[in-house]
């Protein structure tokens, strides 16, 4: 099915149709936002971006945020993980976001960067003056919005267990952040919302 051929709906109507589009599942499906750009040149590195966006109402589910710090995961642990590709793969899958204390960041980049960077899993710096609990809570409410080698951005904006108003706020906020980061001369061609197992619903932008 060509999603570009779908009729566009205002966001409240699109959310209503989203819930009607497929039968109930045994799990709370993720709601994804898909944005297609026009005028995007993937050959220019400066056109690509990746940013973490804190959702106003969170993600609707708990995610794992791991802190790389000397107290619980130091130099020896990093070296051991780097030497075991299977464990490194499982580590990357298990944790949505990573935070790292400054003294260990260089070692992480050197030993784990080759695997983590292409998967968008390089840790964010946990500065000494940052509140650790607050930093973790912010990451748990965040999604990574990125534009790479195709003119399409896809990211989670919540789950179907959230209210339409919560999803509306999250979607609107992510759209605003995308517009701030879009490359020059590019603009939004189409936008869609969809459930994990559902069909895309086109949204007016």
C-alpha cells in the first residue's frame, strides 16, 4: 500500500481512526510518528541530525537507562564487554539509552564506539553537576529523533494506553522539534501516525 495516497486527517481525528484501524492486541502497542521530508539531500553530512526529545507525557512505558560509572561499571567491565560481541549485542538491545561519567567516556568511545555508534547507542555525558536521578528520569521520557540516509524520520511518541490528549501533546512537541532541526531548503511532505501492528494514518501538517 502506498501510504502517500492516504487521505489526510486533523490530528484528533487521526488518533480516533488510529484506535479503530485494527483489533485489540494482547499488549499496549507503540504509537509511532513518521515524517517524510522533501528537499532533503542525504549526501550532505550537515543535513543529518540526531537529537533526544523529552516527551511532555513520557513514553507510556518504562525503558532501561544504564549509567556507565566507576562505582558499578568501570574500566574492567567495559573491557570485558568489548571482548564479548554477543554480550555487547545483548547490552545494546537491553538499554534504550546510556549515560556515562566523563572519566570513562574516552574508553567507551575507543572500545565500544565502533559497535554502539552505528546503532545510535553512544552514551550521553553525565556531567559532574548533573542530578543523576533527574538525568535518568529525563531519558526515560525521551525519544531519539534522527535523520540519516533517507528523507524519513520515524520515532515513538507513546503507546495506545495513553489518552488522545497526551498523545496529541507528544506528537505536537516532536513535530515542533523536527521543524527546528530540518535541513535548509527541506520541508515536510507528509506525516503519519501508526500503531506497531497497525496501518498508517495520514495527518495534516
